């Protein structure tokens, strides 16, 4: 743990690294570039090779797709209490997604033209569900169920398999419940390339969604243009901003929950209360000892955890906005006022009683959120991202006549007289 106080001589220098931009390292970019090229040029054959190389699994081309029978068997084999938990989360996520759907609308403009927007779900999307270090059952729901709620007909999922070629049955069950229509046991940047360019087995999609490690995120960036992508949701992070009303035990618990995600996780605590800072450090030590993922937690706390004492909460907000945390837990007397000042967080959890883990598994908004500073330019995953918008314009003869003089001015300035004439002709022939 690193503790930084505003009274330290190098305070300002220390904080400079908080101002982040999401960018992959040169090494990751290179590896991913090679992977994308291999899949684009050699399709399934490259997928088999790369799965052997990165996931140590020996697959045949016909094994790549997880069969409907396997998905059904996974769902049938789920224990009742797990099934209930999955269903509870699924109901919240689906309902939240339905509420936030964009609706078709129209208005009449100044010249009397009817203008509006219509939304259609994409026909075929690709969702990445991570599976390298933990089977992210919740991520299946937090992406696939939203695509299903948006009405996407073809929901393709790629997720890595273990050494023995299998995918965690709990994850498959969640995919089945959420409404995945095709599932492939392919992970990493090779999966993203396969969904973007298509292979013999995996037909290409038009948009790619979902979180992953640095390789997955970089691959999404490299295939951008061939497909569109949702956002850049990489390795998870939590920041807590609290004043003296923060409960040290709750704050420490949230920081430790983040640390157990392991390597690359960001954990930060900012407060204007020196007493609380000390209490949180002590709580983390006591609570940390009892947790199972000791190795992960220790390494994150050593390398990726900072606790910062700021003179005022407003200074804290400035740091929050510079860092753009994926999750922000905000505990403050002036909660509403401070929240309104936060402009870059992926999701905000308000008050001592709102654990980030409830947002991870159950609350309703997708837990797929921008990381690594990407929150400055991307919001978290929304239902809207699964629908494509088209604008619609309809003019009556009268609206056309009223538009004509203004169009004429534009067409003269731009030197495009055919444009002007295409409007004027309506007044003569209709
Ligand atoms: N931001 C969010 O909303 C959000 C949500 C859930 C999970 N996550 C994050 O997703 C990440 C999941 O990462 P993960 O690693 O567990 O699973 P993953 O499925 O993203 O990545 C595993 C794959 O990476 C590839 N890979 C591993 N090492 C490689 C190497 N050296 N070169 C090339 N490819 C390599 C392998 O093919 C492997 O299948 C975590 O960091 C987690 O925090 C983020
Ligand atoms: Zn988490």
C-alpha cells in the first residue's frame, strides 16, 4: 500500500500519474497485431494454433462451437440455488435494459418537415465473455441479457476454454439463460479477430462487445472500423472517495474485493479525514488475512493500491475525474453535490450501504464499464449500444417550398447548383 498525503513534498508529482489515457503497451499491440493478422489470413487453422499456444488446449475445428446440447446440459445441471441467483440477476439486468431502451420519435421542424429517429437492433453481434483467471458468470448476464432485451436475433459469444477444452458449466448455464444463440470456446485477441473477420466456423458479426484483459481490449481497438465496438472495458478498478462519514470496515472490504481480481487491478482510496485513512489501513490488514485469494490480494496491495489524503473533498473529486475510475464508491455528507461534480466514473455507488459487488453481480446496470482512463470518453455498456439508429425525413410539398430558399443559399455558397435545383424542381413538377 502506498500512502500519499497532501503535506508530502512530492504530492503533486505523485498525483500526476493519475491523469490517465487508455493505451496499450507496445508489446501488447505487437502481439495482438500478429494474432489478428493470423486469424484474418488463416481463419480456423489459426484459431486452433493460437488456442494451443495461449490456452494450452488442443481443439479440432469441429470442437470450436459449443453445441446446443452442451448448453442445455449445463443449464439442466445447475443447482437450484445457483439457478435462483442467476435468475434474480437476469431479471434485474433485463428490466434495467428494457427501461433504458431508446424509443422511435419524430418532430416537425420549422419548415414543416417531419424528422425523427428509428432504432433497430443489430442483426448479429459478438460478445466476449472473459474466462482467463475467473469464470465470469456474471459477465454473461451483464452483456448477453442486454443484447437479448434489445431484440438482437443473433448473439454470438466467445469465451476461452480450459486446458481440457471445456468451458465452466456455470458460465454456459448463464449464457443459455441470458439468450446466447451461438457459443464458441475461443478466447483472447484471436476471438475478437474471428468475430470481426469471420472464419470457416465463426461467421462475422457487425459489432463487438464485452470486457477482457489487455489483449482483448487492444484487439477490439485494432478491428475498429471493420466492426464497431462498445467501449474499452479492461482490467477492473475501484476508487473510494469518502469524508468522515465513511465506514472504515465497509471501505476496506470494497478495496479488498477489488484486489482479489488480481494483477492489473487498480485500488484507490481518497479521503479528507486522516483518522479514517488510518482506520481503513488497519481494517484492510485485519480483513485481508481471512480471505482466500491471498496471493492476488497481496500483490495488488503491494503494487496497485494507493491511499491519498487530500485537503478537501473537492480536491478528491479532481483526482477522481483525472483517473476516471471504473467504479467509484462515494460516501459523503454532501453526497448529491459531490456526485454532480464527478464526470468520468463508469459507475457510482452511493453511501456506506452500497457495495460495488452488488453492482458486479445483481443490481441492474451492466457491470461492463470503461477502465484505464477510458471513462473520460466512453460510458459503460447500455442497451442503446445494441441498436442502430437511422434518421428519417419526410417533406410535404409545402415543407419543401419553405425549405427551398434556404437550401438555395447553401447550394450557392457550396457551389453545388444541382442540389439547389433538386429542391426547386419539386415546386414546378409536383
Ligand atoms: N471493465 C469491465 O467491465 C470488466 C468486467 C469484467 C471483467 N473485466 C476484466 O476482464 C479481465 C479478464 O481477463 P482474463 O485474463 O481473466 O480473461 P480474458 O478472457 O480476457 O483473457 C484470457 C485470454 O487472453 C489470452 N492471453 C493470455 N495471455 C496472453 C498473451 N501473453 N498473449 C496473447 N494472448 C494472451 C488467452 O487467449 C486467454 O484465453 C480482467 O482483468 C477483469 O478485471 C472487466
Ligand atoms: Zn469486482
